[in-house]
C-alpha cells in the first residue's frame, strides 16, 4: 500500500522510444492509488512502448517521469510496479510449476545468497490463491490453458507486493471460460483496492472493472475520461460505427515500400 | 570392475567422469532454458586454442583452456546483450577462429602428435593427471555451489528476461556468471568427453530429464543423475571396448534419452486412457463457484451435478459419482 498520497504514475510531457526513434511523446498522465485504468489504442499506437517505458524497458527520451513520488531513475524498489507481460513470455523450454514461476516474484525482496524463507512461501501460496489457482499450484504451467497462464503471471507480480499492477494485453487470445475467470480475478483485485494500468484491445471483457479509460493514437494520448465519457466520445466521433475503439482510429501509415522481389503486401485501410 | 579400479589411470578417469557428469547437466539446464543449447559447442572450439597455447608454452593446458573459454563466454554474452544483428556472424567467426587456431598451433608444436589432438577433440581416459584432477574437482565444486545458490535467479532470468529486468534483477550480471560457469564446465569435461562433444553432455541429460520431471527443481536432479550414469558408464564401456570415452559417453546418454522417450510415451498413453476428463463447463471451481468442496485423498474435489471434479493440468478430471455407491466407478490409477 502506498505510504504517501503521491500519484503512482505522474508523467509530464514524457517521451519514450528506442535508440534512434521516439515512439511516444508529449504524454501527460497521472494515475492515483485505487484507479483501474484501461489503456486503449490500435496496434502501433505506442501503448506498449509507454508502459514498457514506465518499467524501464524502453528509454525515456524527454519530459518528467515520476513513479510513486520519485523520478523513475531513483526508484529502486522495482517490484512496487508489478509487471504482467503478455503470455508468450512464459517460456516453455523447460518444465516449471505454477509455484516455481510465482516464486520468481519474491526474488527482488531478498539478497542473492538467501534461500526462500517461510514468508516467501506463504506469500507465493497467497498470490496463487488470489488468482484462483490454489488447486493447480503444483501443475506444470505449460499444461494450463492460456487464461490460466495469464493468471500465473499476475500471481508472480502480486508476489512482489506491488502498489500498481501494469498488465500488457491480459485478455488477448484467451478462451471464454478463462476470460470470465480472468475478469473475476481482476474484479477481486480492484475490490481489494489494487491499482491497475491495463493495456488492452478488448474493453468488453473488462468493462465493469475499469474506472478510467485512456486512449492512445500515433504516440499521443487522445482521450482520458470515465467509461461513460468514453461512450459519449465514441458516439460523437463515430456515429454508426461499432463500440470498439479500434473501429474508428485508423492510423495513417505510409504505403509500404517494396522491391521487385517483395510479395505484394496488404495495406491497412 | 575391480580390475578397472586397480588401475591408477582408471580411478582418475572415473573421478573425472563423475565431475563432468555432475557439472555439465547443472549448467546445461539453463542453456536449454535460454535456447542456447549449442553455445557450449562454440566455447569448446575456442577452448582448443587455449589448449594449444598451453602445449606450446609448456604450461598446463587446463589453465590456458580455462582462460580462453572464460573470455569466449564473456564475449558471447556481451555480443548477445548488444542485440546487434551481426552478433550471430561475430560468434561464428570467434568459434571457428578458435578451433582453426587450435588445430594449427597443435600441429606446429613438436611436443605433440596427432593422437594428442584427437584426445582433446573426442575425449580419452588416459589423459587425466592427478594434478588436473584436483583442479577439476575444485571447479566442479564452484559450479555446484553457484548453480545451487543462484538457481532461482538463473531460472528467473532465463524464463523471462524482460520481467526480470522490470523487477530490477541484474540480468546481465547473472548471464555473465552463467557464461563463466559454462566455460568452467567445458574445461571440467574436456578431458573425458572431448571439446567437440562437451555440449552433448550438457544438453542430452537435460532433454531426458524434461521427460521424467514435473517441476524445474526435479528436472535438475534428474539431469545430474542421467549425466553421472552416462559419463561414468561411458568410461567403463570405453575401457572394456577400447573406444574413445567421449563418443561412448554421448552414445549412452542418447541411448538413455531414446529409451526414456519410448517408455514415457507408452506410460503417458496408458495414463490418458485410464483417466477421464470431466465435461467442459464455462467456469472454474473454487471457493465461490457454488459447488461443494469435498476432501478426496490428498486433494479437493468439487461436486458438480453429483460428479466429483478434480483439477488436473489445465482441465478437470472426473473422479466419479458422490454418495452413490451403486454407480461408483473404480478409482483410476492414473489420475493423481
């Protein structure tokens, strides 16, 4: 739990990108404790670059980034921002149980030479229970369904006792039963006061969980408001179009350049 | 066996085999996990250049090989961490440069003969000296202690490097330590297994362990067991049959892998036939699913329309009717 009432995330005209390319710029965003923020936007709009920037995985190229009240570079207690990556990062080259994966979330909390103690094991068990996988703690992760694997990754982040969970596309490619269980898990976490920043394409599955919606397009924020305001925004901007954010934001892309040996590529509308 | 053990060089060969059988699979686990199964091979190539320098300068080849392999290991990690697309080619240049230099230097040295080169490349039981053995034992202890203490951290970094980075773990440092341990293992194994076959003793026992284990911890223990059986057994067979030890060890390791593949395949099929999946339903059982939980041996079943459902892998198993003995089905052996 946050000790001060400083915002969890405080961005002032922040820019993020990779070595020679700025992907996201001019972002002002403040997330406070208790908020559940959905970050929407089409592919390539910079959502992932932004959240990866918060986590220190992409370079900060300008502006001010404060996490939990301190500049990002001075944040040493990294697990206070709990990262839940996309599922494909759960490598399946070797066997590993749910408990073994979740135990990784405890590692930053003890020095390298110290073996896991009783507290660590208790926290791991509680984190697995919190995502509803207690009866599968000793199963191999590779044998679980896609949605169950996402929940393993959530439990791993929870084991680090984060103030804020940052999730990258938690519901993408997950079957219906798992999506319900996943949404239930997120609802429980929200009810317990867990703050979350959720990158997603599918607002439907999370509609009753999120308290605020932020949209990105082409590296900038272009909407920030409550779910009802978002509905009004959609109605105003895309009459007759569907309910999905992707449906009306068409990124302008240059036509692909191809040589004589390139197969013709599909151009996004 | 007692005849073999009466020979000094055979006792030394068995100890060297035991050390290699322990060290190689311990390090190999993390290489398999990082999809770098062939990196030990490359380090072996570079180590040959180190061996050659040792022979030429009259110093201990084990020490010069260790220096060459450690330098190669650190270079590999730094090249990988730089993320350059040309990194792959840089590694190829380094590996082939190493083995080419080694072959040329060893051929030029007057103190050596062609069989010497073959022994380094493919392993020989006659080559381990008492002085080497003390050094190899010390290096094996280093590998054993470091992989035990840092096992969870190596696992974390290999399993999901990006998460490890976001959680503030020093990813590059752990990768460098692992690279140095791999180099140490190459040197520990080079006498018995040979520089061209070392990678096999790191990787093949781990492939076998993946078939036998159900958790990461168990797979490491299985891999060491399979590694020791292969290396010690290989040395014994090599003595009896007069074959090069490295090739013999690797063939035994592969034989074990194939046998285990067939047996676990058959057992898995029998288990699947013996256990029944419950019907699919659109929710997961848990404290709030509304179904009663009942204790069943070592686990909890959920009563679903009179059936007992038990979590198994990603699905539920049918554990039969509840309170209805006339319909009760025999307990399946393969379920849990």
